[in-house]
C-alpha cells in the first residue's frame, strides 16, 4: 500500500472515530433531555458520514412492531424508525436515501431485548 493511500485511510478512520464519539456524546445529552434512552446510528457512506438518533420505543410501539412484523420483518424496523427517529437531530438522508433508510430500519431491531421463558411447559 502506498503512502498516499495509507494516509487517506488513516484520515477516514479518524473522521469516523470522531463522528462516533460525537454521536455517543450527543445521544447521552438527548437521553437526559428526553428522559428516555436515545441511541445513535452512524453510517459511513461513500458520500460522507450520516448520523441519526432514535429514542427507545415505548411499550405500545414495541407491541405494534411485533404486530407489523407479521406483514414482514422490514415493516417492524420501518415502524420503529418512523416512530422513534428524532428527525430534528438526525441527518435528512436517513429518511431520503433508500440504502441508508433500509440500514437504519435493520439497526432499529437491536433496540429490542427478547428473553426466553426458562420455565418449560409440561
């Protein structure tokens, strides 16, 4: 790898690291302001870094997501993103760029924790 390519990769890595750090800091601040956990989404695209913020879904939204998933898995992620995205704090490409929107919908599923029932039925 030549020196120029190596320097470019280092600069891109630094930019992404700084964007992730800033996004986590802002998510913590937003969590305090909103009184609910806020998660940062950071996507490194060829056109630049895209950052968005999603508030933890409430119980009703989570139940609606499970119902929406009966139509298909993507419907559930889309419902979370459309309901919980803090649009005023997020990059507009999160909702206008299809690839980024789809990526964000997939990431929204990680906001759920499903615990298995440990008691076996007899």
